[in-house]
C-alpha cells in the first residue's frame, strides 16, 4: 500500500483500496509482453517506496493545476541544492482522480493548461536547470 496518500491518486483502487495483487516476476514479464503486443509503449510501476536510477538521478515532477505543486520553488531547490545538471522530467499528465471532485478539492478538479506547462518549463529554466526529459510534456 502506498504511503503517500495523494488525494488525486490516479491509482487509488490499487494503491489505497487494496484491490491490487502481487505477482511473480515471470508473470509480470508475461503481462508486459502482452501489453507490448497490444501496442503499449510505456509501462510505469506503482511501488511502495521511492527509487533512484542506477546511474545518476532523474527527478520526476508532476505539474499540478494552479501551480499548487510548488514547481518554481522545487526547481530552484533542485538547481541550488542538488545541481543545475539534475535531469528533470516535468510531467503534464495530471487529471482529476481518486477523491478529487467538484465538491472535494475543487482547486485541482481539472487538467493543467498549456500555459501551466510552459510556466513549469520556464521556472525550471529560470532556476538554471537545462537537462529535461520532455517526451510526454507537450
């Protein structure tokens, strides 16, 4: 079970509601091959914890509506406290899910705009960051 408890969790049913199940490494590999055969080109794992890349670090930052994720201050922290060479993945895939609705957490009950995407990228560049993974950002 995930310990982050994000109210907007897009995987709420498996990360918090105990609907997911474990599987063997062999079955997991089989599932991935099945997904590939159906045209899937990207698989992300929902894990109970955090991981670092074996060779360096990639910071993934989910851009949120209205700037509530603190993108500007986070990008500044990464550049100043870690390194301006930090590899950053700005993620634009936020959508309302989990417990988010018009009555609960209305401030995040929408997708982000293209303007908000651009503001996030501008904030990262203004902080001095320059290494971006933007495959899915635009």
